C-alpha cells in the first residue's frame, strides 16, 4: 500500500536532549537535575505525566523540593532544554520538504504544557498537518490506540504511514499495526533511511 503520511516523534528526534555530562557541568544544580531526570525516566511517575494525570510542573515542584533544587534552577533548565534553537534544524527542514508530497504529523509522549510550547514557541501547527500529544489523549506510546488515533486524525490508515521515533519499543508497536518504522539514531543517517524507504514507494 503506498505511503502518504510521515509521523515524527518529538523528544529525541525533533528536539535533541541535552547531554547529561554538559548539563551536570554547565547548569546550576545540573547534577541534581540530571539525577531527577534519570529517576523520572525510570519511574512510574513518567506515565502519570505522559497520560495527563499529573501536571508537568507539579512533578518538577515536588522533585525540586525533594532534592533541594531552587525553582529558578528548574526553570532555567526547562528554558534551555526547550529553547527554539535547541531544535534539530535538519529534521525541521526535512519535514518542510516532505510536506510537498506527504501529510506530516507529530506524535509525542509529552505532558500538559506541550501544546502551548508547540504552537506558541515553535509554531509547529504551521509546519505539520496534525499533532497528537499523549497527555491530551490519556494514551501513550507504545499503546496501539495512540498510533491508530494519529493515523485517523491525518485521514489515513496505519499501513500508509511511516513512523520515526528514537525508542525501539515505539517503532515495534507502530510496525505491529502495519506502519513502516524508522528508528532515529543520528540525524543524517536516520533521514537517509527515511528517504530510502519513501523512495521505494511503499
């Protein structure tokens, strides 16, 4: 079945994560913030945030209190991590080119503040055809329902989609529904694999 849609993950694809060593060395309270991030990524709390059951800033307020991190240090970290210049411009340029021949979407496991960031800071709604954010839907990758929802909102079928993500489990779940998957590792090689897949025409 021909491909008509390309769906991108956000964190780790469009937005690279700050290097942990750089964060620890260069940000105020960077080591404690990096420790908090590690605990977050390896706890069940992350799923509460991603499903919209826990507000993102409530998590950070509680974690800052627990670790003795000033609120200003948390705010500075979030500002740097989500700064417009932190986005991968090569990925964004590729998305713009793809829009000439494909529907393009974003599917992100992300918290309740993400829509405002996407639309007011990044203007993603001007770049893509649709954005699905897990906290707004109460669904998360790799649950099948969120991929199906993303395809439906783009007026297509999973079998007509390519999904780009940096987490193998998320790619496997997409492929289980008939999507083609591209595991994002390094920018140029990952975009080359995407182009090669698209050139095959599905």
